[in-house]
């Protein structure tokens, strides 16, 4: 079913009015919707199954047939602090992390990072919106403002990990198996293309972040972000 992302302001009783140009183009030109066709709308909290009742140049009107609770999101929040990657790599990571179902993406400025922050946050938000429609989610992934490692609020999480290529003692699976109770809020931290400086990892470990190995193969940052996110989402 075609999905469209709306805001609460679009909802007028049992009617939803679409006036945003991007959404209009999405519905009218990309999918060529017709009167009486069913459309799925989400507002970040609820899912609405609707019927198209009006189409003109400036708006599309939907009649709400059914309002549903969000059944797609987990009660465990998984946030990722991701070293800022080059152009398409960052877009790919954001797209796949949205599909996986992370809660927040924190762009991370690291010592080995080579990317100057010229990307527009609006562009990243657009990637999230398109991926949300594709994967039929209800909540949009929140992309935070970029932070330095020492600005991360690690104390806000009850479980946090950093995959590190020099870690030889603890694997991700071992750390997960040792958990005594299900965490409610998780943070995992992935470096940029150049990885982390040892002192950055030592700082994180000093704050209670667990260093883990992902195996002998060295994964690209975008791959590691997706792999670990998928493991954590599957686990919890």
C-alpha cells in the first residue's frame, strides 16, 4: 500500500488533507493515485488506513477508514553514534538503519574522520522519510545534531558498546549473552572510515562502554553500522 508521512496538522476529524508539494508529487505523479484508492498515512505515532476522496492541483483529501496503534516499533530504543561518512556512504547507512528500526542516529565527529560537515541535515531527513515509507514504519528515525565523542551522554543508556578492531577478548555475542536483564535504551558507537584512535576507545571504556569484536574481518563503517544494528534489533 502506498504510504505518506503527515503531521498532526494534516488531520481534521476523520479527514486528512495533503498539501505538501513533495507529498502531492509522490501521490499524484509517482503513484498516480485515483479516487477511492486506499492509502496508508503515518504521523509518527499512529497509522491511518485511508481512502482517496478528492484530488486537485493543490491538495489531496483522504477519508480515514481505520486508525491503528504503532505495531512496528520496539519498546527497546536503539541509538547509534556514527562517525560521519562520505556522501553516499552516509546516505546508505541512514537508509538501512531506518529500515532496521534504530531510534536515533547521532552523527559523530571523530579524530580520524576526514569528512567536513557540508552535508545538509535536511538531506539526511529526506533519506529517513523515503526509507520510512518503503519499510512501512510509523515512527521516523531522529537524526540528532553532530557531536564529539566527549559530548555523548553515555549515562543516559543502560547498555552501550563500541566495536573495535583491536578488541581480542570480548565478542559481541559474548557480551549479549552476559546481560542479566533486557536493556531499555541501547547505544552503539561506530567510527568513521578511519576507525577510532585508541585514546577515543579508552575514553569510552572509561565511561562504561563495552569494547567488542565483530570477528577477524575488518568491516567498512557503513557495513558495521548495519550489521550491529541488525543484530541488536533481532536480539531485542
